[in-house]
C-alpha cells in the first residue's frame, strides 16, 4: 500500500485513478503528475517502484496544495466571508445554498431533513 500525501492509495488500481483518492487532485491533476514523472497511463500502483512513488510524492508536494492544507485554506476562506458578513458569508452562517440556488423546494442537502410545522395544512 503506497502512502502519498498522508493517504493510503489503493494498490490494485491504475495510478491515474488512485491519485484521485487524494483530496485536491482530480483527473486533470493526476494526468499532469503522470506526465511529469513520466509514467505510462496503464501502470498500476502495485507495479510502481519506491523511486517512482518518491517522485510522485515530491511532485505533489512541490506543485499542488492537497489534503490538510487545502481543507484548512478552504475553511479560512469561508470563515473570512462569515466575518465580513457579506451575502455569501451570511448564507454560510445560516446553512443555506451559497451560489444562488432556489430554496423554496429542494436545497435539502444544505438545509437538512425537512422539519414538520405543527398545525400547517393546505
């Protein structure tokens, strides 16, 4: 089991897919990492040598913000918006959708399960 950026990546998957288990690395970033290190697309994690894993680890540390640092940066950005009390910050504070989605129906992911209102009828 290879450990990159504090994440155990699965050994039986292709490297391109396994790198996406790291928070902050998507399909494009994984592809870029593979090209920089010079690995074939079809390689699997269990076929990698220790030197190749080290190269991948160094490339990620040098060029990308991932895992804890990225989560911390995102949390600080949200906290900044909330402290400014701008519109987006207020939406974060109230637990409502931030990017202009409707809330009359839907928005259950953000608002949580529906709360019944006593005595309300059609």
